[in-house]
């Protein structure tokens, strides 16, 4: 297995990302999104990673995680293979589902965690899928603002920075295009 440019080391935070082969969909119906989240729990959380925030889009996903073990990269590989096999079987597909191996960027400042979580949660709004981030069911935003009591994401570190769900909602709603520059080095070319 080739080595990653950025090793995933226990204790560090990472922005993980992958998209569909040829930018095609990786989610075809609601059950696929839910299955993906169940697979995250089976392969990554809580043994290998703490999931801080996530967004699942029709043709890609973003995960903000804290590595718990140095084996997160291998766990992500197994997770990706498992999801691909299940989707291929369900839809009579063959071959690659994802563009390649997942991408990873280390998040080395608490401020970046805050801004990156907002970036992830606004992804469906920027894509024109919904008007408000709380309208997109396939992200951790509803947990952040208290509309859902999910147990997969753990928003505590970010909510502590801003003072709670109401303040976080205001922070997300106050997003301006210039804010993207704060975390530009943590984003992937899309």
C-alpha cells in the first residue's frame, strides 16, 4: 500500500475528502446516505476516529475527524472498499466508485476547526441543494444547532469555542466569501 503524503497520526485533526469517479454520484438514494453513516460507525467511529463534523453530498463527502489511532488510514481504506462493494452490488455496478484514495489535510489550529466546520455545513447551500444548512439531512449541522440528537458527530470542541448552538448558528449564518481564505490551505480543489 503506498504511503500517504500526510500521515494520519493519533491525536491530530484532519479534513478527509473523496468524490465519485469522474465526479459521478456516490449516493443514489436516501438509504445510501444512511448506509454510509452506518459504515462510518462500523469502520471508523469510535475505534479509529472521533467524527467532529461531516457533510455528504451527492458526488462527494467531507469528514472532519480527530485520529484516535495511527491506523486511521487503513480503516478509511477498508471503509471505502466496503461502501463501494455494497453500492456496486445494490446497483449492479462494477469498478471504481471513488476517484481514488481519499484525500487528507491536517487541521493544526482550533480556529481552523471552527471555520472548516462552517465550510462543511454550508456546502449544500453553496451547491444550491437547499436554502439553509439545517434543511440538508446529510450533515452534522442539525446536531450542532440542537435539532437532532445524533450520536455519531461530536461537536463539543467546536461548540465550546463559540459558546453553544445558538452562537454557532449565528456564526454559520454570518459567513462571508472572504472567510474562505482563513482555511484555504485545508480545502481541496473541486
